[in-house]
C-alpha cells in the first residue's frame, strides 16, 4: 500500500482489532470504498496501492469504461471509471476521488468516489448474494459483508469478473501483443527496404523562416524542440548566436537562421521551433519560425542552385532547390555541411565546448553505458489528435501535405474515407484518422495535415489535427501498451513513456491502419 493509505489502514486496524478473532487465519482484510451511493469492498490481496486520480492519455479503440493511461513511476497504468463500469451516473473526480490499483493479470487503476477504510472481516460474516438477486445485478459481486466499518451492508466486488466483462479480450491478447510489438519494431526496417526498391528520394524536414520554405536532410536532424523560456546569452558573440540552452544535461548552442540569412527580426512565439542538427559529432540548435512537415522528394525534382544565385564563403548554405506542386512550391535545401563552416556556427560550438568537456568523467561513462544498453534511438513523426500525441516511425511516412480546400467524394467508399485528392498526378485516397480511431470528428482547419503512408503497396493519406515534430525516442522509453482490445493492441501496440517530459506517445503501426477489405477498396479507388 502507498503511504497515502497508511493513516486509513492504521485507524481501521485500531478500531477493528477488538478480539482475537481478527488474528485468526479465517480473517480476511478488505478495502472499502464508495461508488455512487453504494459501499463496496475488495480483498486486500490484489490491491497494489491507492493513489490520487492521475492525469491520463486517452486511448482510441479502447473500451468505453477506460479513462485513459497514466504514468505511475515510469510504468503505464490503465485507469478505469468504476462508476461507468457499474452503470452509475458520471461524476468529475475531486479531492476525495482515488484510483485503487488492483493487480490481477496486469495492474489497473479503478477510480472510486472515496476510499472509506481497511477492515478485517471474519470469513463467517461474509454471506452469499442470493438474497439480493431480485433487486441488484449480482453478476459482479462475490459476497456481502454486514455491519462492518459503520455500514449496514457492503458489497464485495469481483474485479476478475469486472475485468473479464469490460476487457473481455484482455487475457488472450498477451501473445498477440508480443507479436505486434515485434512487428512494430520491424515495421520501419521492412518499409525502408520496400522504399529502396522504388526511385531514389530525398527525405527532408521542411520549415519556414520569414514566410520562405527551407528544408534539411532528415538524417542530419537529431530532434525538434520548443524554444525555452530562458536562453543564456553568450558575451561578445556574433549577432547570429542567440546563446545556449540546456538539453538533457548538455549545453546546446543556438543560432538564428533569420539573422544568418539577413532577414527581419522576429521574436520567438508558440510556433517557433529549434531544429537540432548534427554533423561531425557536434550539435547545434537552429531557431526557425515553424516546422512544416516531412517531405519525400524524388531526386528528379531536385535541382542544384543556379550558379548565378549561388554564393561563396560564409553564406554558401543553400545548395539545392526542390520543386513541388508542379513547380508552384519551391523549397530551398540547406546544407548542414556548409552551414557548419559558417563562422557564427563555429563560434557557437566553441562557446560550449569547454563547458561540455567539463562534464564529469563519471557522467560521461554512465551515459555511454546507458547508450550501449539501450541501443539507438527510434525516430518518430509526432502528430496530434485533440490533446493526445501519437507517433509513427519516420521510415513509414511517405510525405506530409496540406489538406486541400475540397476533396472529391467517392461513392460507396469505406465510412472513414473522406475522399480523394490529386497528388502530383496520382489519385490518393484520404482517410479521416479521427473517424478511423472512433474519435469525434472536427471541422477542417489550417493546422490539419495529411500524413501519407505506403500500406502493403497502397498509398493512403490520413488526416491528423497537426504534425508536431520529429522526435528521437530512446528505445528504453518504449514499452508494450496495455492490452485493452484486439484492435487497439494490434494498431497501438507500443507506447513511448517520456517520464521526464511528462509525455506519453501512443505509437501507431501504420501497417494495421487498414483492414484487408479496406486495402482492396483503397486500391480500387486509387486505380
């Protein structure tokens, strides 16, 4: 039991320990609690702890009684509404609400209105439920306790039956979950092999600076982070150098691309991002106005910067131009190799070299040990549906495009299909991912994007609320998602539990976004 329950347990033990009977082997301990207007009890044995109701991440395709998933000391914990499971009226959690963590096939937290006490009950005082079958649904009850803890009657809930009823597929999903987990780990590798068989492409992260679009090769991007509230200024630095920030216990130099390109000044805002680039073992954060999307551009659409426009010296940073949307959209490709020759970048790096070198040998060795144990990070594209964050392997994303003003409707298409668009001369079926995951739909807006996947040979776009960033997730932070339903454990088999950032990403396996029947329909639509 957690320390939170100790005062209650102590108080009840002192009140209830009124005879030698409580010391006998026939005495059982129960936790009593309120849900609605009723008093219930559960045997102490499976109760792991009692906690305040935590913040949760909502999970699509899960049973309706599930509130979501919470982080409990680095572990993912499903949180279930007991009121909803018992058919009682909804009520917002308050200061008295608690989550009773019960460990049967796996730990699960059940939200109750209030924990009453911990009591010792002689087995002879526990009665069957036959006497109340006519007035109360007794399927979920294993017995009745009379005259205990100040209550005339306490109903003993059978949580095994409750879990079996609400999560009927829970017990037989573990083997499938492990298979789905391995499939998720291999998805990026298989997708990459399939893509290499097609024509060669450039994978780019695109971003905007002063309403102009630029891009950097995805392999040079370590991660994309928000601009911190505090940036430490570097004395006597060039104007391009904004200062340094702390990123996971290391100092990261920051430079302004606006200043490097001699563009008008603009203060950072909620849309601003830092693109952390790496080359030759060094890292620098480049501040941009906003990150747009991940692009996959055929090399035939990439041209070398015309010689008349190319510049020498410090500012020879843009080497190529890629033509999109039949030439109507031009994206300048920034060469990080040339960028790192820039004098301001060199100065920013030299500013933090001494500080980073001053990191203790013990810390360095510990980080190396952790890296050798966890292996490489997994790179994911993070997008949002409502307030929840989801991730997909970067190798599975063909490209990310804006949602056009109109989509062509397709008669007799699957329910989740919004329509089709013309994407560079090919027909692309587009699915509303909210509808696919059983979430409420929202009106179209400028922030939405279409994420394009190649699913078993069929190119399909999925509308998301917003694409947030490209993120490198340590493999040790990725774990199997709790088994909640057959569809959920196949599609959302893994979770990235970023405890220090207080974030949980639900990792989607794109290969399972469409059923076999839907794939056939998408193929017919694309044809």
